[in-house]
């Protein structure tokens, strides 16, 4: 996979924490994995929200149909 060099601004404290737990020269791989995980989480959350919205919409449609389908049945 082709790679592109970018500039990212991070708080000094955050960089110090990363450096404290990573071997030398591993920041890029760490940031790449973190971004990949966060993108996956955001896509999952977006999909989850779409399912919830669709469920709520279908639930309200079912409730409306329940009222219609029971009209005149006694």
C-alpha cells in the first residue's frame, strides 16, 4: 500500500505518553493503527445508527398498520 507523509499536531503530553510506551521510531505505525481502529468504530457507529433509525421507522409504520388492520374486526 502506498504511503503519504502528513503533518499532525498533537499535545506535548500526548506525545510524551506515546513515547513512554513505544519503541523508538514506531509513532507512525501506532498512529496508523489508531486511525484505522477509530475509522472502523465510526463506520460501525454510523451503521448502528442507521439500523436504529430504520427500526424506529418500521416500528411506527407497524403500529399504524395495526390500527388499520384491526378496524371492523370484532
